[in-house]
C-alpha cells in the first residue's frame, strides 16, 4: 500500500511539472527565418615580403590616391559632397565607390588621399599613396619627362567613351579637322590632354590607337575646372565669353550637362570619338614589387564584374554600364 502511494505521488508531481510554464532559463528559442548564405572571400595570404601587398596586409591599410574634381556638378569621378560645409563634405563619385570595393575585398582599411594631378600622372609618387584610382589610361608610352620607374596597371575597371562638346548653336563638327585653329578645352593633366598633344602622339594601349590621329593645328586649352568651362561654353558671345570653342572629355559627364538643359550638344553623328580604358595604377616603392598586388586587384575586378557590382556602380551614377567595352 505504501509503495502504491509513492507511485501515485510521483505521477502527480510529474503531471504538475509538465503543466507548469517554462522558466525564464528554459524558454525555447523562437524559430528564425532562414538567411541567405554569405559569399565568403578567402583572406589573402602574406607572401615572402617582396611585394607591396605584403606591407599592406601587415599594416592593415591601403592608401588610395584620387583626383578630386573642384565641383560636384555633372557627377565627376571623385568630388566632395555638400553634407558638411565646415569640412567640405565626404568624398563621393564612382571612383570612390571603386576604391571602397577594392579595400573591402582586400580586407584592408581604406585611406583616401587627395593627390596632386600632375604627380598622379607622372608616377613620381614618392610613397605618398599605394595605388591610384584616378581615371588613368594604361598607355604604352610613358608621359614625357616621367621618372624612369614605370607605372604598372591593372586590367580596366571602366571603358570611358570620349566625346566633343560644342555650343548648341554650332553646326555639327564631324571631325577634329574642322576645329583647325580653334580652341579645344581638355582637363589638365589628363589622358584627353595627352591625346591631343602633338608631342605625345601617337598614343596606344596594347598597340591599338584610342582615336584617329589628332590635327596638329588645334589650339589646346588646359582646363583646371572642366565643369566651369562646360557651363561657359553655351554662353552667347560677348561679355563673359567662353574660354574655348569646344571641349574634349568624358561623354557621361558631357551628357549630364546636356540633361541639365545647358545650351550645349555632342558634336558628330556618332557622339563618341573613342573609348578610354581606365585602370588602377601602382608604382614599385622601396624595392617592393607590385605584381602580386595588381594580380589580387585583377581578381577582385573579375569578381565585381561577375557579380554585377561594377555595372551597378556605373548605372547608379550615369544610367549606363561602363564596365565592359562597347
């Protein structure tokens, strides 16, 4: 009889325990919705210390030299925003997006450095930055008076169409020959200036010319502020007359000016004179090579191309994909 009572008591206690709500320590986890599997990027392994990338991996930082345009109008490659009047705003533009993607995929902190344009173009960086994302074209011919240390380039991250902007009141200009003895503006210290400089011609990339050979009798005007010159180009003659008769530059930026209802237009029926491949530049420094660094950058650019990230960047800024040759 005692044994039966013990059994009944145990059963009663078990029922009571089962009927009690879970204590805070025994709360069952709430089922979570399934999450997508992130794409894991394997970390870059250090090498033997002979390449610049080994120094960057050790420091954990990559310094990227950029060319900052003086204004934000017409969406240039790199410019300062208006978010903070005291500091001039954060850097913005499609080349800033490219730099951020490179640093993220390399697993490094990004330090952006506003570089002096002629120094970027010359390659005489003196260790002030590690790579440059500054609309540089990998010409086969080094710049005139460049240091003996050649600039090394990645594969292209953009294919920038080149065009000629003229006042809307002008007749169409099918060739540069019709601009003989007239003022053609180009961004100073740029590939556009080199392409129209007779002393530099002919310029090639991998043995191929980027455009028909320029006319030697053009009056080339180097512009420090391309946006200002674009605005002035459509002004009527007299008074504050424009500095130039035409502007040779990047078509997406020139098209932004047209969309802003400025009295300008692209010359020639084709609209595009040629294509500039833009590449990331690196210069060997302190006895360190850059071959492995550029190889890793090329791997990243391939990945960004496959994932559509490069296309998204250009479509966001210009409404067109510049990541592939036309």
